[in-house]
C-alpha cells in the first residue's frame, strides 16, 4: 500500500481516474494548489481504474441538497478562499 497524490482543479465538478479500490483520504492545499490523497493497493493490476466524481464548493456558494460524501475542507490564498470537497455518485 502507498499513499498517492492527485492534483485537482478548483472547479465545481471534475472526474478523477484512480486505481481500482483506492480509498480517498483527504483534500488539502499544497503550495497553493488543491490535491487529493488516496490510499492505493499497489498489488492490484495497474490497468484497472475507477472514475471518482469530485465536487468542490466555495464557502457561501449554493450546493445541491445531496452534495455527496464529504471529503475535506481546504484553504488557498492564505485562507482568503475556503473550499469544501465532496465525492458524488
């Protein structure tokens, strides 16, 4: 097992291709850029992937009634902008 890092866009919705069985751990800002960290079982075949739908909402912006599973809250620009990451189906 290893923890892998995946860069994210600050976008309402995006699809992230992760190895099958990967477990999303958190989203944080690194050097001002949002990144997702996931626990990956490297013994599984490398050619199998799953698409994970990620939504990022800014504090105070409208979100759907069912935003998905909460992942984490992160800040950029020295805390001036605060975002909340969710995985939705």
